[in-house]
C-alpha cells in the first residue's frame, strides 16, 4: 500500500471541471504538471493556449491580463510587480545602447530617476521636453530617438498636454510612443482610440497599484499593446528578466476591477468639488486640476476626456494640486499638511483614504514652469470619505496653519 504521506501529495481525487463563480480562482504555481513528455516538449505559453511554468502564467494571471488589456482598449498585456517596474520593462525592452528616450519634464519622478540612474549606465541617453509644447518635443527628436514617454496629465503639476498633437508627431517621425495611463485608468480616455478615429498610442503602461487595486494594498503594473510584434518584444524581455506577480495580488485586483468605474467616478466627483472649494480660498493662488477652467491644459483635457462621462462633465481622476501663496513659508505649509486629519500624509493614490503630500517643485523641474504661480505645491488625493468631512478638514487645517 502506498504510504499516506505520498497519497497526500499524489491523491486520486480530482475536483470536477466546469466550476463557475463570479470570482476567478487563485492559482498558485511554480511547477505546472504536464500529462506526458510530448506535452512538455511542445509547451507553448506565448499565446496563452497552455501552461508551462508559473513564471509564464496561470489561469489567474491570464484572466487579469485579458481584463486589463480590455480596460485599456488594447489586445495584449504583461504584468509587472509595480507600476515603476512596468515603466522599466518598457525601457529595457525597447531601448538599446546608443538610443535616446524623451520624457516630459513633469513625468512621474521615478521615471526620471530610472533614466538618470540606470539607463545612462546602459548607454541610453535621455532628454526632458516641455510637456505643454509639441514644438519643443519635435525639436528634441533625432535619429537616435527610439522612445517617447507621454503622461496625461503630468504628475504633481497636472498639466494636460496636447496628447493628440504629441502622438501624431511620434507617428509621423516613426518613433514608438508609450503613455503612462495611470491617471486615466482606462476610463477617462481611450489610449488606443484618442480621437474617435483610431489614433492609438503604441504602449500603455499603467500603475495598477492606484485605481485598479483601489485598496492601497497591492503593488502592480501593466503594459498593454495592440501591435503583435511590439507585444512580442516586451513579452520576451519580460520572460528573460524573470518578472512575475503573485497570485494573491492578481486576485485582489480581479476583485477590485468590477468597482473600478464606480470608485473612479466617485473620487472624481469629490476631488472636483474640493478643487472648486480650494479655488475660492485666498491662501491658494492656483488650483491645478485639468477639469477646472483656466487650469494648465484644460482645453486639451476637454478634447480627449470631455465626453468620457455619463453626466457629460468629462472624466478625471480624483487628484489635484494647490499652490499655496508664496507669502507663507514652507514650514507653515508643512504645518497645514500635518494639521489635516482625514488627509493622511503618504504617496500613491486610488485607495480609500484621502492623501496629501507637499512638494518642492523647484527641485523637480528644469526651471519653474511659467504657467505655475509661485508658491508651495501641495497635492491632494480624494479617497472615499464623505466630501463634507474632507472639506471641513481642509477648512480647519487652513484656519489653524495658514490664517489669512
Ligand atoms: C504611482 C505611479 C507609478 C508607479 O507605480 P508604483 O506601483 O507605485 O511603482 C507610475 N506612474 C504614475 C503616473 C504613478 O502615479
């Protein structure tokens, strides 16, 4: 008789096939068992037609990839262990020694650190272009330009660029363009059909950490493409680098995706109400929210996000920045952030808690952007708390730390 310890591993019971439930199962595997040697030898994973090894996909990760590709409006998806890892994967897959990558000056900060700290060592150079000038982007392109990063709106200062103009330029120059779609979350605009006539980005990279996770408890990134050859390049680089995500994290995102649009819309609504309230406070000399008339890039936001909302008010993420009047020293602005009760001090966004971070803009940009008023930039992120409580919180912190 076979020993019980062996039977516990090689048990004859097989659960019946065809189990269906709203939530996809959590499949965890390094080893995947093949039925015979012929199957092992003919293994195929690149088209999701079978399984070979946990690193190359499980039913859980295949399911998440397919849903995220659909969310972005693309066809193919690979998953990375963070949003930043997704950005790095795009760079490593598409750039070789001697190439140059162009980044907007308001790009997500760690994307600059990646170019300055890592790509340089691989012989890949970079330049920062003015996010509000398509001409500046055009002027920086050369035969060495192999990748252009786009971000709409940019991080912290929230300028919405002329995305359509930037993308048309990249297509005209035959340069691959990759868009960081974290802010749009696949909802505010369609990265693969920006103008309603099929104008598509080449690569959409998304910090799934933010809205798709929605819980502030998962780190993940996705890279979505339409072109099979481009996907193949990224997929092979992903495979060779040994990049993978955990099954529990994939399951957490699969669980959050059905409520993505509800959360996004709610946080948009809250953030816009707070942004309008902030615009009426004399301590703030500027409110940086692309959906607010007068904000940098508002017309461009209107152009690509203006229709993407059932209420006809356009769609936007629940995130904005304020510029605190320069007459308040930065220590006083820090005290304002410390005085907030519901807005917690912390990075990232898209979770249930409202967040705040003060920024030293001068250290982040090549020069002070002329469309940003002078002062201290503070970024506010709407969570899922009641709008009135958040507004009252801002009011009490203003009264305490930044009296008129
Ligand atoms: C947060 C963020 C990232 C990186 O995501 P992580 O998962 O935190 O690494 C990339 N791009 C943008 C615009 C982000 O806001």
